[in-house]
C-alpha cells in the first residue's frame, strides 16, 4: 500500500529513469514526461564524448524514450540522424519494454572549430540532413519508418514537425540536459549528467478540433496576405502552459516529474499513470555478432583478421568480442563441399 503521507516529487513516485504518462482531460491533452539520471549518465560516461556531443545525444535519448514508450507491443523504436554537421550521426535504440542504447559519431576537428566559433548549439552541430524514426515489430512484420528534414532547428522543433506532417497530431515537446555536481561520500564533488523532457499532444474526441494551420506552400503571390488560422483554445492553453517550463525544472531531481506536472496543470486537473522504467541495456551478444560475421565472404573474413583474431567492438556499449577465423572458414568450407560438381 502506498504511503499516503508522500507528496508530489517525494521518494515513492516515479523518480529517475521512468517515463510517466499523463492526461489533462479538461484540455483534451495527453502526454509523457521523464527525468533521466543514472541511465543517461552511464551511457555518456561510457563513451566519454566532448560535452557538446553528450548534450546532443542526451536530448536524443530523452526524445526516443518519450516516443518509444508509447508503443503498445514488444518491439523496437529507433531514432537516427544523418546530417552534414560536425555530429553527423546519432542513433538511439529503444527495445520494449525498457532497454535503451545510444551512440554518436562526430568529426573531432570540425567540432573543435564549431566550439571555438561559438557554434556548439545543437542545431549547428547537427547541420542539414534527416531524422529517421523507425518502428520494428520484429520478425515477419514490415518496418515502419518516418523521415523528417533537419535544417537548422532544434530536436524539439523537428519532433513537432514530424507529428504535424506524418501523424497530423498537434504536439509540443520540451527537452533539457544538465550536468550537476553533488558532494561525494569520499569528499569533494562528483559531476553527473541528467536530462528531462515532456511531450504533450492534443487528442480531442472531435477530429476537426485537431486541425492545424497549413504548412507554407511557397507558391503564394508576392504581397498576398497569409491566412490567419485560429487554433483550438484548449490546445492554445496547453502550449502556453508547457511553454512556461524552465529547462532547469525538467532536469532538477528536487522537482520530479509528478511535481512538475502538478505545477503545470493543477488548475485543470492532471492524472498520472503507472510509469515505464527505462534502463541502460545493450542487446549485443556474442551469438548476434557471430551471426553477422557468418554472412561475410571468405575474402571479407580474411581482411578482418588482425594478429590471428577477428576483433569486434560494439559501438553502443563498448563490449569487445574476439573470434578465431577458423569459426567461419569451417562453415564456408562445408558449404562449398556440398556444392554439386559437374
């Protein structure tokens, strides 16, 4: 039985690394919110990225778990950027019900130049390219992939554009990342990464209330007046309330997800639902890596050998695997022996 003396934000609520679904029924809004602590810190510490890269990847992790935990089936949700910026690749893989893994690829020289020129904000680091959102329900099913353009805007804006274009659902997103210092038990201070985020969507019973302004077509006559579209008052209120969130609130462990939701929507009434835990957990195994290598040709296998071994390191978790070339040469030789001879 829950302790009735607990207050919003106290121990006993979702805490870190758990996505909390919520509903503001008076405004026809639903969403999810999260604060990430140890999970995101472990991923970033493992890779030891420069701070701007860590911040960008942490934002991507928050966005992915907010979207991925909405899946109603066991499967994967994968978010991946491919761009021309100093950070040209971000990949975050969420496997239901709770596993998350992530990594980033960047050009160290271009990154250093961007930092020196004070262009280390996320849109500048990403540059121009795409964000691909993939849903994989497993074997014997077809993958679904949505693609949205990245062009000098934040991941928040990109996610909102995706839902507007692909799902036609009014959506607002907030993401925040922080590095905090806490007193260590052994003395001094220890720094760690934290992140938080919130997604809210307008889902009224009447679909016509979800209408949004048309995206600019680019073919209007010069000087023509732009049509002013009036959004639903309930959705306008949701956006205004979410817009008051300070970045520090999203990542502050003293605030907590439930307390933040109460601050935002208490006048309208907000319900929270059981949280979905998320954890740092890579799905790589020796068997999976071997399965990939077994599809290599004998020439590729030979080129992969160094000092008599084939060494593979997982880009997500850094786990190293070592194989003997004989493990694959034998299999291919058997296949060749079974080939009918003329």
